């Protein structure tokens, strides 16, 4: 991998991180339930943070089946906050044990504040806000084709009766606990038996719970809703999916989860947990939730910076590995001198050299040499020596060994300093006990003269 490609990857990663930080900044404002929703009770929401642009609005959607013997009495509620207010409250006409999903938006667009997870309505003594036998009704209705099917990356048609709608209908997509968005409209056409509508390719992953909501000029939800789970289809097409495809949020859903343990003691938890806490309702000032929002934003930024540092370290390691591979692939010049030549050792004529140099044997002329054929087992601990004369340099030769022993006077140097390594001859015997060999006479070996006396005379003459 070349350094240029590494730089391009690093630049692309930084662009992605910048976009993520921008999204965190846009979604900086949050909201929460002021208390657990109860049957015919007060439904209250409070906005925290200064990044939201009023007016705010909340869309409350029925979720799941009705607990009243499948009689659906719940309507979709689209409520706008008053003026620049950051708080709204109204009566909730939903029965006990039913569920709802809330989506908060501001002037920037639908779902900018996030979507809550399904929240269960707590019980209360008041049931005057709905008729358990009268189903909810809407101003107009829509349908889809194929009927009751929502397939990943497969075209579908959304259509309606234009005579009942006011203005151009609009449609919203809601993923409980995840992302909510406006359905993009293609060219509106009229098809026989399918009415007026448009085609849409859902870029939703299979297994995602999805709610489709229709509305018109009178508000969102005036055409009702349709809920389903996205299927994968026979071919499992994924060409429309990307990292930006709507999905469920990995972290805590917007608004937290409101629960209740009894009719009179509602509790609230900011994150989904199976336990309950004591009632603690935030004030309208929103200082507690505001500080929590700041902490969440700071945590997100810190995590992003940690990712950037990790990627930079990985890039540095890749560059170092690339440099090492280049050094390994570089050809070696065998003709280049790897080290300077060694200087020749200075040898003085008067000093003996440490390197071995062949010399003629320095043995006196009249010296007799005996060689004995001995075995290692027969060798005595100390061999006898034969001396022919007492000279300055006395040499002794044993069986298979030659040594030089010198006794020098003051200031006199001799060739006896050169020591020839001795050799011991060992003859291996056959198996069985060894018999002592016959006594043999010594063998005389003649050695040519070494001219030692002439050399000593020549040296004495030069002095």
C-alpha cells in the first residue's frame, strides 16, 4: 500500500468523523416524559438544550394491538407546542396496558429530536376519555401494493383516494426506538384499480419494525397508520442499503422509558432497565437533564477523538511496515564495501610474530633423535628426556611429541619461543585383551641439518 493511498484513507476517515460530529451537534437537544403516561392522565413532555429551533411538536402513535378486545380506540395525536415553549401537556386518551411511541420534531424537520421506544400506558381510575366500544376513525385512508408486505429494497406503491384528501398527502416513516423520517415521494400517478399514488423503494433492513403514517394538510396521522416488520424477500436484495439507511438506534432511545408500578406511584427512568426507581420528576428549568445532555455530547466527542487517535496509530504502523517491506525488497550490492579494510599489522623485525610461519627445524647438528612406537595405555606419566649437550636452547623430542625448552640469558632472544603443537599417536586395539608387544630396538630417523650455528654466527656478526 502506497503512502498516497494511506493519506486518502485518512482523509476519508476524517470526513466521516466530521459528518458524525455535525450530526451530534444537530441532535444536541433532547426531550423526556415528565411523568409516566397513564390512562386519561396528563401526557407531558419537556425539551432540554438550546440547539432546538421552535416551534416544537410531538407525534404520539399507537403501537401494538389494542387491549380492548381488538377494538382500536386510539387515534394518532399530532400536537404542536405553544409559541417558543419547550414544554407541552395534554390528556392522553389511551387505555391501560396499551403502548405508544412518541416522535419529537422542531423547525428543522420531522424526527429531529428522536423517537422513543414503545412505552406502556399505566392504569388509573379515570376512563372517561374514550369509548371502549367505539373504534377510532380517520379523515381518509391509504393502502400499499403489494398488500401487507414491506420487502427490503423492493419497490412498493403507496396510493389513496384523492377526493378525500386535502392538498397533497404526505407520509412519514417511524422506527420505534430508532430513526424517523419523511417518505420521499416519486412522481404521483394514477393507476387503474390502484388509485393515485407513487412508488417507493424502502431502504430498510430486513427484521426492522416499521410504522407508515399518512397525513395531509390537516396534519400528520389524518390518514391513519400501518405497522409491519420488513422482510428480506426471496432474493434478499441489498443494493439499496448503506450506512445511512434508517435503523434502530444502538443506544438509549429518545425520551427514555417511563414505567409505573402502581396506579398512584408513577416512576421514571432515563434508560431502559428492568428495575424501578423512586419518583423524581424533573423541573421545567431542565438543569438536571441539561447537564446529562452535555455529558452525553462530551462522551460522544471523546469517543470520536479516541477513534481518530486509534486510526492515526494504525496508519503509522502501516507506514512503518511498508518501509520495512521496501528495505527487504531492496537489492544488495555485493561489490559495495561493507566495512573499511583492516590495517595491516605492524611487525617489527626484532619481535616474533604471532602468526604461524614455516621455519626449518632448529635442532643441533649433533643431536640424536629417538622415536618410540608407544601406545596410549603404555605411555608413562613422565617421559624420559635425552639431552646431547648443554646449550642455550635445549630441545627434547619424545615419542610423537616435539617440545622446545629454552633457558636464555639476559637480553638474549631465541627461536625457542616458537612452539610447535605436539601430536599424540593413539592406536586403537581390536576387541579382546591386549598383549604386550615384543621389545623392539629404537629406530633412527635422520633429519637434515638446521644450520642453527651458521644463523647464530651471522646474527652475532651483524651485531
